[in-house]
C-alpha cells in the first residue's frame, strides 16, 4: 500500500548567484540540480555547494518550490 506522505521527497536545487544577477547576465540560463532529501531529518530548505556551469565555479544551490 502506498503512503500519503513519503519520507523521501524529490527537490530541485537552483544556483542562487545566477538567479540574483538575471538582469544583465552573459550566461544563457540558471544551473539546476535534482536530488532527494529525507523530510524527517531535514525539515527546512536544503542548501548545497554545487558546480554552476554558467558561473564556472562552485556556488550555493538552494531548494526551490516546484
């Protein structure tokens, strides 16, 4: 039987520096990653340092709503 609320959920991580400088950027997009998190262990928003291929460096990627 399927549960109503799963413990592990899929989340989307988006680059925070690309999202801020969207007015006059030379890059063509915003870096996004898809991952999973445990809802019980991490009830808040997830933030990880990932490589952004548009900024060409490691930046903070924060969880966004779907």
